[in-house]
C-alpha cells in the first residue's frame, strides 16, 4: 500500500514537472494551455509589423483616441526596447532581461494570455505576424558562442512551427522581419538578406513542434549585400528594398522579392532609418547629402522606386540626426529629431508644412498615424498632434514611482494607442493602452473626504460602473473599505463627481476602477492622501 502511494505521488510530480519546466512554456495567468483555434476579426486593421505594413508606412486606417485616457497598463519584467505588435486582440511584447522574452497580453484589459519561454535567450526586434503565424528572432549569448534563432510560432498559442539557427550573427538594432505574399524576409549582420517560405508546413499550425531539431524551414533565397542589414525591409510592387550598411556608408538595394535577383543598387551614405514606400516613391533618412558632402548633417530623401537616380527632393536637417523611420500618410511625411521638434513635409515636393517644437529634448521614436492624428513619444510623455497643423491635441506625462523613460514607438489598432514605457533605474517595463471611453479625470481632496471625477470621452452616452477602494497605510481613518455605484447614461463629453466621506488622522491609498460594458474599456487610477481631521489632502504623484 505504501509503495502504491509513493508511486502515485511520484507520477504526480512528473506531471507537474513536465508542465512547468519544458523548453517552451505556454500558459495564461491560470497556467492553463491556450487553445490553438484561430478566429480572427478580419475587419479590423491590426498592427502586425514593425511599421504597420510591408511598405513601412506607420499609418493605420483605425480610428484613434481624442483623449489621453489610459484604459489599462500592464507591468512586465525586463527592459522593453522595441514597439509592440497588435493582432487578433493580442498585444505581443518582446523584452530583455528574463527567460520569458515574449509576453502576450489581452488588448482589451492587459491581462497576460501566454508567454514564450526561451532560456538564456534575449529577443531580437519587433516580430511580424501574418495568417496566424508569428515570426521573431532570439539572441543567445554564452561565453565563446553568439548565435541567433529565427523562428515561426503559432500566433494564437505560441507553439513552435519552424526555426532557423544562425551562428556568429547578431541582429541589427532595427532589423524586424517583413511578411509579404507568403514569404518572410529577415536581414542579419552577416551581410545577408534571407527569404523564407512563411509556412512550409501548414499542418503544424495546430500541434506545433516541441523539439527544435524537428522544426524545419524552407529557405527560398539568400542575398549577400556586402554590409550589415540593420533596418526593416520594405516591399512594393513585387520588389523588396533594403539598406546595407558599411563603415564608409551604405547601399540601398532593390531586389525581385520572389527570386532575390538584384534590380539596382544605389550608394546612399550613412542611412539611419528604414525605407518607406508611398505612391511609387522611397523615403528615408541619412547622414550626408546627395552630393556626399555635409557629412555631419542629416537629410530626408525622396527618390523614385524604379529609377534611383531620380531624386524628387532632399530636405536638410542641419546638425541634428534623424534616427527614427518617418511615417508617411495623407500626402505628408512625419518625423521627429533629437532637438525636440516634430516635422511635417509635403510628400510630393518636400516643402515644410509645419515644425512643432515640444517641451521635450528628444523626439527620436517613429511616430504612428491614424484618424488624421499623429502619436509620438518623448523622454517623459506620450503626445497626440493634429496632422494638419501640428497642434498638440493631448499629452500624458506618465507618472510612476520611478521616473519613466518613454521611448518605444507607439502603435495603433482597434481604436487604441499602445505604448511601451521603461523605468530608468529598475529597467522594468510597462505597456500602456490609451482609448476613448470612461476614465478617471481626477481625484480631488477636500472637506469630509475625496471626490472622484469620472469623464466620458466617447462621442456616445455610456453607462458607468464605479468602484472606489480605500487602503489605510497608517493612522486612524474612518472611511469604510469601498464604495460601488452605477451611473447612466453619462452623456458624451460630460463628467460625474462621486464623493466618499472620510475623516480621522492618517495616511491612505485611494484606488478607483471605472468601466463601461458598452465599450469594453475601463480605467484605473491610484493616489495617496493624508487625512487630517475632516480634510483629505491628495498627495502629488
């Protein structure tokens, strides 16, 4: 009998171990395996690649928020360096500093859906998604060996489909994959541009391959560019455009996207951005002008996609460097510089339409454009500008316990802006989601307790649920634990105040949760307050 009990316990331990320490851990917050069934909302313009699409436009057809209302934020470990992706209501996050370098969050509430485990590996750049597959890279550092793995995962549950392992090759700082017409393209610092069959094994989408040695691939072609490929390729009209960098500058190559054959190449100086294709023209930033002089000034170029010797225009930026890829939409070119300015040029003739100086000293992230609004980040805030005139429509200086450093480019999908934030000292990261809806405008102190001001930032009336909680940190405070109420309908654009009585002497934390079932979105806000007699004093963030 005793041996049977020991055997049962041993089997249970084996089951637990096999579910928790496998090479690829796929789980949601309840540690349960996620279904592989694929159900995509096809009518939504997701953000499936680094710069939204294969042309690197940075432009989405989605509507976008008119307010700085934060509907959720989700903290993750490690340091977030690349923009997130949004596809099928999932936010994909690559970050450094953990054995779980790929997080997948629910786009509606920020909850963890599943994570991908890769021991001793760090992620490369922003992945790409197409037809239910996610393409990404991981870097492996181990004493004498540097290697890189490019792999294809089931985008719904993280099962490995296929992989390709490089050796002694490290991905460049901006080399994210591009997917087009059943092919996936990826550059590396070994001078090569790779073209893979995006999914040579369709049967693996449901079950995946757990053993990396069994995960095969189909390499279609490989192009040796003679220099490091550090920027995301762009594709237009059956041609792929990629920048190859060398010590003395770089070349822009145009290849047949199906066969990999070279069509033309052009020496472009020190190119500092990915290329953007718009209406048959190529846009990019570089150090040095078309005459290869002015080596310390930056320039934005517009050239013909079929005839590289045809330069439509060249905009000189003097001594400041353009690091981030421009966004091109509505006949305009948008880009920021490390002088704190955001620029808008005419896409046809390169003339300056507007130049907006901000309070920030750094505007080096790639902007995202949607709904005739431009979203960008600076060192300390998230901003929304009017595409027509550059006026700042709203700004959110995200405040946390540690001083944040906002520098991960925003993305837009499903009426929402998603932004990554890194805290300076701790190197912890957080993803924020901004959307119109029900939000906490402010929490005000006063006599006989605090007042929460809830605002409807949508253009329709909404029913509102409000939950206010009190946590006593120290002292004696009479306020109760929580108050919950419903209001409705709250008219579009209006606010509603909710007051809670509190008195005594001490220090407390106030947490407010609001949401609306009509939008599926909500918002939270937390403040600390001192209570002195009948007065509540809200402490600054």
